[in-house]
C-alpha cells in the first residue's frame, strides 16, 4: 500500500472535503486592505481553511486577520480614554510610553520603533497568546511565525515555528488529535469519517499492525517537538501524530478514514 508521508496541512484539509471558493475574494481583500502580498503557502492553505468548521476552535483565525499596528492604535485609544483625566495614574502601563511617543509620531515612522505583524490567530481557549508573521517577511516563500504573550511587552515577539507550513501542521494536528477540544471528532464523525485516537502506549503496536511507518512521516519541527500527517490513498486514511524531540516516541497519534 502506498502512504504519502510528505503531505501538507492544506492537502489534508482538501482530502477531508474542505475547499472554499470564497477564499480568493477574502484573501484579495486582505491584500488590498493592508497593501501587502500574501505568500502562496498561506493562500494555498486558506483555500481549504477559510471558514472551515473543523478549525472553529483551533489556534488560528479562518475568516479574518489584523495587524499589530491596528492593535496598538486601539490600545492607545483605550489607554488615553481611561487615563484622560490623570495620565500619570497609568505610568506603569506600557501604553503610557506609547501614548507619549508613538501616538505623536507619524504612522509611516512606526517601523523604526515597533515591528509590524500580520496577526493570524490566538490561542482559542484563553486568548492570551497572539500568533503572527512579520510584515517584512511576507515576501518570503514560507515565512516564520512568531507569538506574543499578553504578559510580554508588545515588542517581545518570539519565534514559534520556522515556517508557516509548520504552524499550519501544528494547528491541524492539535485539532485532529483533539488535544484541547473534540470539535474535529464531532465534525468529521458527522461527515462520515471513522475516528480513532491512540495514546503513547499503544501507538507503535497499532501502527505496525496497520502497516504505517511513523518514522517516514515528514515532521514539521516545532519548539516542543514535531507534528506530522500522512495519507494512505488506498484505504482513504489520514494519519496524524505528535512526536517528542527524539522523534522515536510519538505521544499521541490518530487515524481518520472513510466509513
């Protein structure tokens, strides 16, 4: 049997039946609004991911984007409104400094003070971590993705994934393996897919019985380990796995196949 061990998150979504023709209009609108050019990797993923119900509780937005500069503008307005009668009371707030500087600097000069990001999602549960791509990196074929915790200064974005492809695979594997929510189980089961999730103590034996070589999965390298998907076309079966840093010990895996 032939298993494709080199598959992208967008391809997996299309195998699952997701393809939204309205995505082109949406992405064209984003490019026009922000005067940017989106990477083809992003456009390809959103052809399937746009308004996808499978990703409704995932750490990614499927129907909107925003920029860090928009967030800064909104936060400055809120800060200045809150402390308009006595600005000194907000001296410990980071927007105190921004309201005294950035708000008075022409917007075209902001890049000299703060790097702008195209924000593409937040952690769904708590909403305290934002994910984004540097605007200056959008001309790269597969740009890196950064994250910002709400407790950190707005300039303290950290690298999460080396490429967008890795981020998309991370989001998809987290979703398919129901690590936080059972959304994928519910949606795919209703669409006629047979769903099985395996914990670490049963993965290797199950994979061997099914003739799946987990070591052949093309991993997307992440800060905590790896995430990967494969597809057995003969059995119409998707394999998803999250793997620890030594790559020899998957701690969660699942199979999704048509009934």
